[in-house]
């Protein structure tokens, strides 16, 4: 009983061994331009070491920095690309100890100038019909002496391929969607985020929308996203995809801007692109009070609920795409083809039975997880009360590791989302358009050592 309690049997310890460790020898690195290069090898940020290579959700998940899908690239710094005449998609050959791989180039701001980056997980031949034959296998460059970085060479092959990324397909008319400031600036001017040209209010007499047209006597749903704590991990994208039966469309359709994710995480750079500041911004539907998508739908397929949610009536949608064209946030998604697989029986049990599976020719978008709201309303009605703050968790909110996303009832004055939207850091995206979105953001506040900071500039996508 004593041994069971202590977890070991007394007097059975092995004799300790005296061990010595050999010094770790690292390969010498020569000058990168015109000579050897440090080749940095890392697991892929979405499929890891290849364990998840056959998962189409993760293959189509944009990678945090490059926003690439269905691919692994060879990343180079902007300065290195300029000196070698490299453009995005140029095929590069990376050689280490006689072994080589070929992959498309991706110019990555912040990449160290004397390095190129390659990622594991791709180039598999027997993992399944999703992951077979995609990308190159960086494992060819690795052995017991190279580990995760080593000396190598990189050259252009003269070939060029297209890559499917998502960052450039949802531009917001060259506006500045991310608001960021220094801690010193915040202490002197806490509402710096709203003191911009894009927050100039429009007089009520100049607006085509009626003033205070929507009256919310019960629930008024809203969301707050704190950019200061968002890490850009993209867990919200996968959670939304699983919760809302969002289809996978494949590399070719992603390259055409037809991916179906209801929430995206935009990535922006600021300053010197060889040493930039990096910003992440999750962008779901804004659920505007003055929604520009609602007024242009000819069949009333997108409507405003009495709880402030911009809803889709899929059975009415005839696919004009007027709503998508009129949305300044580019958060609506259109089924150009029948992306959903309705024939494979094993997929039936994977889908959420509380969410409609959409068909070809139908527009779709973020619904604030209306099915979860309805579930909690039913439970609250049984108890004869209203929904308490925190009882409704949207899928993106539930999985966020840093609690950057908060959702709740804006009519409840002490709810977390209401209190967050009262903070001076709070701002509305593209507020000058008078859309009055109920999804708002808390701006970046960074406390940076000025001695370590490089030159700053405007944000670039």
C-alpha cells in the first residue's frame, strides 16, 4: 500500500550513470547573396509535420503570414527577392548537401535576409486523396546533422506557377482598417482610434437611411473584437467552418477568390517591410444597422431581424450577387458551383443538423451563429427569463485562445460586449460610410521600446 501510495517501490532504484554530452557542431554559413544560404525548416502552420495533410479544412485554411492555401512555398525576404529578381510564384530550387526541392517563391516581409524558409508536411504520396501530391517534401533536406536549419543554396529555375492566397481578394478600397497607436499616445489621447478621417460622422439630413429606424425592445446582438490580443491563429475560421457547414472549394477556386469562409483574418504590415510591424484583424459580417446589402436585394433574401441580425433567407436567394457587390467589408460568399457534397454518406453525420446546407447559386455569410442564439432562447424561455450574459457563445468566440472575441446583448447595459464598446479604444470599421456596424473593434495599443523600433509607415496588405 505504501508503494502504491508513493508511486515507487523503495530500494529498487537503478544505479546512476555518469554521462557526458558531445558538443553540437553547426554548419558554417557563408554570405547568402551569390553563395550559401541559411535554410530554415519548420512544420507547416496549418497541417503541422504532415499529420493533417489529408484534412481539407486545414489545407484550405490560409496560413497566418502568407495567406497561402493548398501549398507550401519557399519564403524569401523582400530585399533578397529584389536582388535575385524573384517574383511571387517563381519556382526556386533549394539545395542542401546534394538534396534539393523545388517550390514557388513567396516574398515574406520580416523574413531574415540571409535565410529562406521551407515547411514540412507536404509532398506526401500516400496520405489520402486530399493531401497526396501537394507541394514539395522539405524532409528531403533534413537529416540528423541538419535538424531545423542548415547551409544551402537557392536558385531560380526559370519556371513560374500560380499560388492560391486569400489576402488580396477582399480589399476594402485602400482604406486603413486597422487602428494602432503607442502606449504614450494612448495615455495622452485615449480615443485616438476614432480621431481619423474615416470616422467623420454623416449628418442625419445627408443620409438615405431613416434615423433610428430599428427599435430593439428585447435583444440587440453585437460583437467586440480586441485586436490587441488577437494572435492571428485562425482557430475562429475552422470553428466557424465546422459549426456552419461551410464548404471546401479547392485550390483553383480559392485562386479565383471563391473561398467560402464566413470569417477571415486579414494580415497587414506597417513600416519597413524587411522589419515590419504585423497586425491581424478578424473580419466577420458587421451586421450593420444601415446594411447596404439589404436595400439592393430584389427578392428580400437578406433581411434585418428585430434583434439586429442581418439574416439570409436561402430559399429566396436567386443569386444576383447585388448584396456582395454592395458590401464594403467583402464578407459575403457565393456558391458559384455545388461545392457541398450531398452524395457521400459519411459526410452526413459530420454536418451540423441545425444549420442549412447551401446549394449552387446561393449567397451566404456570418449569421452570429443564430442557431446557438435560438437554442439559448428556448432554454431561457423554459425558465421564464431572458438569456444571461455569456450564455450565447458564437463558434469563433468559443475557440479563441485569447478571448479576443466577445459576443452578447447590447441592450444589457452591464454585458461584457456593451462595456467593451464603451471603451475609448472602440471603433467601427469604415465608420464614415454610415453603415453603423454592430461588430466593432478595440484598437491596437503597443508599448514598444523606441530604441528597438525601426522606421514606421502606412499599413500594407
